[in-house]
C-alpha cells in the first residue's frame, strides 16, 4: 500500500513509525513532514491547511490510504475534500470533527445525552460573561470555544482574573476566532487521564491510558503548552474507572454523535478528570493526542494499518486491540521561551544516538533540514520516548536519553511521570 500522512509533528512521526512496522506499508509519503520523518517517508513541503495543494499531491501520488494527523485540517473539512476525490481517508468528517472544533458543541452534546462533565455556561457576548462571573464560584475555568493549540484554557482564582481572561479571549482575541464564543466551566479537582480510542461510527475500541503534563514548568507551573511530556499507562486509571467510563462515557459519545447525524470514524481522545464524584469528561479531541500518541502507539501490538482499515470499513468489532504489558515515558525537549517567544534554526547534535534502538525513540516535533544539518523549527523540538518494564524504568531510561541530545537553548521539564509508580492500583 501507498500511504499519505498529513502533518509534520511528533504525533505524525509516531504514526509513521508504527506504519513502517506493517508488511502492508509499501511506500509512505508525508506532507509536510519534518527532518525526522524524512528518514522514513518521502516528504512534500505542503501546509496542512493548503487543501488544494494536498489534493493535487494526492492526485499525483494516488495513495491507497490517507491519514490526517492534526486538528485544524480535520475541523476544516480536509477529510471530506479528499473523500470526495475518491480516496480512503482516516480522520473524521467536518461534521464529526466539531466534537473537538467547538467546546460549546461538545458540552451541549454531553448535557443532552447525560455524559458526565462539569457544569458550564456558554457566551457570545462578553458583557453577559462579565455579569455571570459576578455571581460565580471560584476558582473557575474559561475556555475559548474553538481550536487554540491546547492553550485556550484559563483557570481563574478570582473575579479580577476572570474578567481579565474574558477580555483576553473575547476582546483582545489572543486565540483568534477561537475566542468568538466563550465557555465558562465549573472548576473540577482530581487526576487528569487521557484515553485514546479507535472508532468506526458504531464500535469503539479503547487504547492504553496515558497522562499528560501541560504546564511549561516543573511542578505544573507556568503557561499551558501543547504538552511537555506524557506517560502510559496511568496508575490512576483503575479497573473501576475503566468500567464506569465504558458504561457512561465511551460508547455513549459514539452513539450520541451517530444520533446527531455526525457519525464519527477515526480517533476520539477523551480527556478525563477523575473527581471525587467519579470520572468527568474535560474535553474531546478528534485525533491522536500529541505527545500521547508517542507513548501509546509504541506499546500497541496490532498492525496499525489493519486497525485503521477496520475503522474505515465499519468492522472494528473484528479487531482485538492489544497492548504490551509494559510502560512508556515521553519527555519533550523544547526551546527555551516556549510557548511564547523562542529562537529557531539552532543545530541539533546527538540524533544518531538513537539508531538501531528498539526501546528508545526520538520523535521529531519541530525540526527541519538545512544544508544537511537538522535544526530546531518549533517550540517543541523532540519527544524522547522510552519503553520499560514499568514506569520507573521507562522514566529513568527516557531522561538518560535526553542527555544524548544537544542544541542551544534546550529546555525540558524534569518531573515528567515523577513518582507515579508508587500509586496503588486497585
């Protein structure tokens, strides 16, 4: 099979790495790709939002399968565009991708179908939001309705902070059009867990659990980012939690989307908060998480192409999804200053240290090749992922591997997965 993957980050590098393990993968292309992906796939420098350019490329390559990685093109309808051209596409339609594209849609869906989530209100008018906040309980959560690179969520501890957040999101448009509508949500406490799933419109198959670290600094301090590291499995995702979610959240979401005439085929990412009252849905994503994909896919035993084709064909019920009884930890190497201002174009050394290793992976997120040298090209540069018999061993291995990489202004959190292995699993 010839396969075209859309995207150019760590998620896509992890996806393509998994695809290369399949005997079905004859040739893999990627648009736009990055310096790491270029080592295992043929890259074409076309932006993920250039739908005409991607369609033209597909017509030239004639791939048997197209996999769309990022959220923006999915929400923008790229899956529909390519499907109409006759291609087999893995990624939800625009109507289904709204599950991630609009937080207010997702909240309304959960409310209508009794899927447990935080209490909320939605606002199109900033003045009404200000009035609502006067009587609100704090802390409280303010979310830009649309896509904001995982950064459009602000936790406010008092009225002054909340009013400033309304101004930032709705008036100053810090997150662009994503802030045209605002969701104000009850603040929940508990452990956050990420659960990815394959969906074929009717059947849902749950992948191994994971846990992300969003804040830029150690101890979950600093600004929200796209993710500074993750680990899998989460010791907080117990058998009881799994049973509750299967009964009340997972299949209920798939069924709700179908009933709304928004049949979902692809990946649903469930962001969960494990509260004292039970699991609650924090958010949905309509694609693999990044960097969650890096720790989940390396643990999956199945042929990824077989699973994807089963999703497209509506026969996911045939698949026995299996994951190795091990653990994975991913530590993101970023550029100092991320997620705000950072320098690009810095040469990276040590990348050849990962050649011929089957338990340590260097997934490229923001890199490019300039004059035969791999240089930084983003805030998140690399995702160093290690496998181990347990989380402690995987974490030790991942952090030792981060020392093999050098570039100016290298930055990482030092507490990814710290101490999680001491948590009791019931």
